[in-house]
């Protein structure tokens, strides 16, 4: 069941990303450029507030995410132990 649910979630996410990509691509070039500029500015502001900069899979603009790292992403130094 978990594998089936995981595939279902991946398909739904891929579908949503594709739909949003189409919406972005329908906008005029000047509007896309304006939105990219705003996204870059907001990404810089949010990065200073402990958000992580990423690239949006739908439009390719700067975006941010927030959360706790887990798994292989956690890096510690000997001084922290």
C-alpha cells in the first residue's frame, strides 16, 4: 500500500507542477520577467530568514522552502558533539 500511495502522490505532484508550468508559460514575456525579478528579490529576503533557496520546478524562478533537514542532508562537525 505504501508503494502505491507513494506513486499516487508523485503523479499528483507532477500533474500540479505541469499545470502551473502551463499557466506561467501563458503569461507574456514581460510579465514572466517581472515575476522572475520579484521572485529573486523575495528569495533573497526569505533566505535571510532561515529559508532555503530552491528553483521552482514549474517556472524555474527562485523559490524558498523551510523545514528541518533529515537523513543524509544532516551535516555535523566534531565540535557539535
